[in-house]
């Protein structure tokens, strides 16, 4: 695998003709104190060595540029999952270790998004978490969402026929918030084209009109620095930029917003002490966001605990600098070839290419995606400048 070269990816067109991704309730183990946590600095060679060790089998001749669809599991995560499955299959399921992983994953996610651990609830899907919010809105409440935002964020509101769902262009989202708007919901980074929402403008508009804010961080948390307490709710499925298995999903709820979510889906794990008694009605729900916990799927959380430790070791600021520098270099290369990629500061690049491009990329073993008529390329901590050069040369 090529050197990752954190902090030295540069921007430009590259070279060649083309030029240029213990038993308990999971509440201890610390709380978040700042977005992104600390970690390796941008030029730290230790970060390069760490990532090479976690991804020893990546083939430089087959660039993986598809983190926006699914992130690659680090070696530590694969090892943790194999160990848990092997012990389970051998008749030794270690529920104490599973619960310890739940504790670790919740706490690590809290640190990454800069909130206290009691602000984090466990979920399994985005739609499940959004449904808790949608179910509590009063009839006639106005919800503003962006056109073509991901369905898991939008559909729980659309399913409520008694809500006033307004769908507006992403660039007009902040201006669409008005007196009487109950909620504005948006993905920080759009799945379809990688555009980054104007989050300060959305927050300011919501504050001016008394609206609550819901952010989907599935396409952003892990590379885009974020303080989840800036929003009433943030939901993130961790299988993309947080490099975790499907089923590891997190919901943060700002202090004081708890009454605006439905407790109607609370199970035994949402109890203040779920291991004390798990029969009949729950007599006392947990404080904070944990009262909205879904029963954790152990294996995804075992994987998430390992993967999130890697994100923390490197640090979101360093990952952000690395990912966006690679994306900028790729945009420059595409422009030099006469194409027009979607502009912006995103780690995801989308571009309309000629009909022959997908076959050429596939022949060159480039992994990409086509969520719309455009092609989507996503750059993450395991990608290198040579991945860009290889891809651009296949399009030249």
C-alpha cells in the first residue's frame, strides 16, 4: 500500500496524460469534550504507519473510492469481530465483553461529536431514530427538508399525512425557515452529490424562528468536524465514514429536547438499570438520551468500538484535512480533463461523465458509485494521491 501522506496530499492535477473512502448499560467510560477529539497531526508519519497497518491488503492498482456507500473495516475491527464470533460459536458468548464494547462505542462517539456521553442514544437505523421525532410532532407541524435528501431522513415525516412537509432546494433551506416552522431537517453532506449544507445559516435561521434542528451525519461524521450540541438532534449510521458495521447507529439529543421524542418504542434496555429487572412495564426510564436506546446489536457495536478507536487515534481534524485535500486534487484533475465536478469543500466528489466512463473505470478496477446519473467518488483516510492519478489516467 502506498504512503498515506497525511498533510501532504496537496492540490493539483497530478501527472500523466490524465493528470492529475462488562455488564451494564453503556453509560460509563467518559464523555465528549470537543468535536473530533485529539489525534495525530496532519504531517505525522505515525498516522501513515498506523493506517498502513490497519489496511495492509489494499491494492494500489484497485482504488477504493466508495466510502460514501460503505467504509472499509480496519484490521482491528475485523479481528474484534472474528474473535467475538469464534467465541460465540464455540459456546462462550461473552456478554460482559459485549456490554463493555457498547460502553466504549457510545463514549467514543460522544467524544468524536463533542457531547457528554449521556447525550448519546443507541439506534440501528437512521429512519428508526427520525421516527422517534416524527411521531411526537403535533398535527399540522411544519417540517422543512432539502430536495433529494436521503429518504431515511425524509420518509418518517412524509408518512405523517397530518404534517406540513415542505421540500425546498438545499441552497434555499435556511431561507425557507419561517415563523411557525417546527423543525428543519437536513443531511450535513448530501448523499446524492456530496454537497455540504450551509449549517451555520440553518442554525441561525432555526434559532431566529424557534425551530428545532435535526442533522443526519451519516455522510459526514468521521471526516467533517462537528459539535452535535449545536443541533437538537443528530443521527449517524456509522457504516460509512466511521468504518463500522451496519447496525451501529447513534442519536444525540440536546439537553432539554427529550420531551420532543416519542418514548413509545422504549424497551427494557432504555430502563435506568436495564439489568435490574426486565419484565413488565419499565418503571423508570434512563436519564438523558439513553431513554431512547434501542437494544444494541452486539456484533455491530463490537466492531464500532474498534473502528471508532482508530478515528480517535488519528483525529477528525487530520482526517478532514487529508480527505478534502485528496478531493480537491481530484476535482482539479477532472477539470483539467474538461469535466465539471460539483464544487465545494466535500470529501465526496460527483461529476457527470461520458457514457463510456463507468466501463473504463471498472476496467481499471476503480470502485465508485452511481447514486444518480452522475458518478460519485469518496476519499477517506486509506486513500492516497496515487489513487487519484490511477483514476484520472483511466478517464484520460
